[in-house]
C-alpha cells in the first residue's frame, strides 16, 4: 500500500517530529535508521514521509553502523590573530551499508589517514537530546 502524503493521519505521525524520534532511538548508543514498510527503503535524515514513495508507513530498525567513505573534504581553519592554531579536520560523506549516504566526521583521525573507500563504523557521540553520529575506522576490512 502506497501513500501519497495527501491522506496523512495525524495519529500515525510522530508527535514531536522525526529528529526527536531519532534522538530517542540513538540514546542506546547504536545507530538506528527509518525504513519504509511499503518500499523497504532505508532513510536518513529522519522524515515523516518516505522520500522514495511518499508513504507514511515508516518504522525504526537498528542499523549495522558500517559504511564506506564516499568523499572527504579537509577543512583548514584559520586562527584568529593571537589565538592558537587550530588543526585541520575532515568532513566525510559515508555510504551506509543499508543504503543512505550521510555527512559526518572521524574525530581524532588525521585527514591524511582518511581515504575514499575506507570502511568505517558509526558511533553515537553527545548527550541526551543532542546525539550526533560520528565514525571510527573499521578494523576488520572486507
């Protein structure tokens, strides 16, 4: 059964929005993704409607947390006059094994040690209500 978004039922939609639902699910320290029950698409960023088929039949499932670096950009921030120099860091796009691509970073990993095709594992950083998905290099390469 596919929904067009025209027949949304407020009783089915999350009361506090998709980001609140995401924050609640990742509080256990594991990555969770929405999945569409109608077309089986894995979804990230959390949404109210499936971006593939517009269904409202979304459910949360635990994710493997594994992915592959698709792209990397190294940021080299300039220090303000008189301030200490800030080290470069990378922003990455990660293709999750479940399908979605997400933007994140690898804290504590030097930009020179990050490469396209690198296998990574998600981890949840932050405090209640402000959890973020970060990645670490995956030790066991395929």
